[in-house]
């Protein structure tokens, strides 16, 4: 049954396995979602997000890939909520998907894929915001290495996709205080400086994202070559990573984030429901989970 499902996925998306390429385990590093200004305002100023839900920072760089972002830090990954730019590249409905490899040399292996190009994420200029967490984030993660799809294989601006790995220099910097071995390249090690276990958020456990069909096929092609479990769903796909499920659906009737799922550190008392903006609803429970629906009426 699994073989037939795999063959169907290959036929549907044109995925040709590369036998000589070593499989590199992938996990979620972070998601970036661009939401409407009203919802972003409500989230940014919500007492829930500011005090209870997760360790949070907000960035307003003088020059960067985007100018307004609120990050919610989990133990293994994080969520970047992006404010749409009036004249910039990020618009409502755009998505950023960043996976990462926690294996030493994993990015070197991925860079051999002819569809991928290696890049270095440059540190932004000094943030306008004096927020300490933001200053530290810019310092620590400015040199992250990435590979991205390039040329005819590149995804569109509406679904930016990359695979990252934290650099050796950052490992040396952390080793001075966390005493962990250089072989430990887990996301948890690098996010420990920002993650707050006293907050509700443990990690992002799932997402349903509506993106162009061509982008779905290109992302599926990359993760399939690295042995990730992928299930076809019409022209969409369900991608199963360790601790995270990514559900990609065609953006025929509107692009953007449809739903996010979170694992929590504890059960929220009373299973509360919060609304942000015109269509966004965050539901807690039952149990230590939360679901954020962006299509609620």
C-alpha cells in the first residue's frame, strides 16, 4: 500500500528519486505567515500573547527581509507573524516555510542538489526597536546558512521555502554557556535562549497553508528526495515531519494560513476561545493543545 501511494505521488508531482543522494532528516525550523493589519494589531496588543502564550519579540529593522514581525518562540520551532508591507514584498496571504537539518554536514549534502542554491542569511542592521530579545536574535541568527530552490525550480514569492542549518560559529558561542557538545545541532539548543517553558506554547505541531499548486509540487519534490513521508491529497499534499504535520492545499479560493496547531506545556484553564481580527479564532483544549483557525466566521 505504501509503495502504491509513493508511486502515485511520484506520478502526480514528477518526483524522481535521486538514489545517490544521502537522505537528510528534516524538521520544522519556523513558519512565517503574513496576516491582515487588523488581525496583526489585535495579536500584537493582546494580553494573551504579550503575557501568557509564548516568549515574544517584535522587530522593526531599518533594512531587512520584512519590516514588521512578531515572533512566538517554542522549544523546537517558532512562528513569525508578519505585518503586510504597504510597498514591500510581503503581502497578506504570503507564507514562509523554513525547515532545518540537525545533522552535521546536512546542509552540505543538500547543497549538492542541482535545484538548490546555497545562501547565507546576513545579519540585519541594528534594529530600531530597543527590545533586548530582538537585539540578541539578530546577533545570534544573522549568519544562518540556508539552501533555497533556484531558477525554474524556485517557489513563488507567495510561498518562500528554505532549509537552514545553524553555523559552527554560533555553536562555539553557545558552548561557552550551555556546555553541550559541538555535535548537538538541535533546534532546541539554539532556541533555548529565547524559549520560556513557563509560557503556554511548547511548539508548533501542525499547519494548513493554502499556496499555489506549482509551489506545492516543488516543495514536495525536495522533501521527497530526503525521505520525508508525503501523502498526496488531490493537488495538495500532507507532509509528515518529526513532531510537525504540514498540510498544503491549493490556493484556488484564497492564499495564506488556514489553520495552525500548537502543543502546549499545560492545559489552559477553562479551554478559552479568543478572537483576533475579523476571522481569526484561537481555541484551547481539550487537553494541552490549541488550534488557531483563520477562516472562522
